[in-house]
């Protein structure tokens, strides 16, 4: 369990480092092609940061509204409150607010920018279909996302994706503005032409690379939340059983859409069959998650 937690943290750090290196390479290419240098890169960083930061502060309310979630009262759902409060003590964080979605499909998600402003939302189907150990496993998984600051991390990733998208777009536009002609005219060695080709390839491929890295980081954080759930409950079989039930349940989650599907403990819109599909998925295949839990 602890080995998996440490390994997933290391892999997340490596992916973030690779993300930064790609951004640096794009910045160098952008500088070479446009002559705007640091001010242009700083402008991209500021624009991406401001757009993501606004979403970061408003995302919780927006997500709950889109999902048609309602506050769960202690009188109506004492069982849920009991589980959440007990696991919050084990996690050492304030108890998140509880919300429910009136939907028979079993699923859950967490949102909020930090442990002090966090929400755990479950479907009524999850409460009806899970036993105590399974519900604790699911809630502990979502609480682990909160404790591990995964929402903050993914906001940082969104900022980096935005920077890459802006720089890539500006590099491609620089070709339309004659940046390539100016540079090749000044450089007779052929090195400049090679750099231009590399810059162009980076600009074209960067959006795809950014998406792949973002999805990979998300998958590692799901594995990390699974392992952290086992750490909190000391019973990995509970979450493994819950994931198996969620995977086997064929009822569609009507509240889910493309904007919120990645938040749920199991993506309600995506079938993981096929290697290419897995590369662009925010969640690892459930069978792999269950296998990892069974090894703990």
C-alpha cells in the first residue's frame, strides 16, 4: 500500500517535470520565431493562469449545479454522515460537506479547492447498493482526492495545458506573419531552418502531448486515491468490491456529462476497451484498479 502511494507520487512528479520541459522547449521555439522573448511567454502564463484560477474558485458550485446535486441533511442521510465524519477524523481533515444526486446509478465525486472548502457528492444509488465497507472505500477514495490536493494539482495542470496551447497557437500564427521568412533570411547555416522545423513540429504536436500528459497525471492520481483509500480504511477489499459493483451496474448516470465525467470515481461515459482509448482516458481501467487493490 505504502509502496503504491510513493510510486504514484513519484510518477506524478515525473510527468509534471516532463510537462515543464515541453513548455520550456515551446518557449525557446516561440522566442526564436517571434523575437518576443520572455514577455510573450509571460503573457501566455498570465492568460492561462487567470482563466484557470477563475474556474478553480467557481468550479465546485458549477459542478454541483450541473450535476443537479442537493445538500444531504444529517436527518435524511445519517449513514452517509457517519461514514464521512469518521473517515475525516482518520484523514486528519475537516469533514467535507455532503451532497447527493438523486440517481439510481452508483457513483461519487469530490470537489473543492482545499480541505476547508470541500464537498463529497454521492448518488442515492450508491447509498442503496453498497454495504458499509464498500461505501467507506468509495468515500475514502474521494476524501483522498481532497487530502492529496488533487483538484489543486489538476488546476495547475490545466494552467500548463493552457500555456502550451497558447504558445503553440502563437508559433503557428508566426509562420503566417512571416516569422519563418525573417529567420531563414538571416541564417545561412541551415541550423535556423532545422530549428524552425523543430518548432513547427512542437507547435503541432504540443496540444496532443499536453492532453496525453494531463490524462496520464489524472490516472496516476486515481491510483493514488485508491491506495490512500486503503490506507484510511485499512481494508482495500471494500473499495475493490465497490468498484466491481459500479463496473457491473448497467444503469446510466443521467446527471453526468462530458464536463463532469472525469470527476467521478468511475467514468460513467467511457468504455476503456482499446489501448488508444486508455491513453486519452482520465481513469485507469477498473480491472487494473481492482488488481492493484487486491495486491495490497
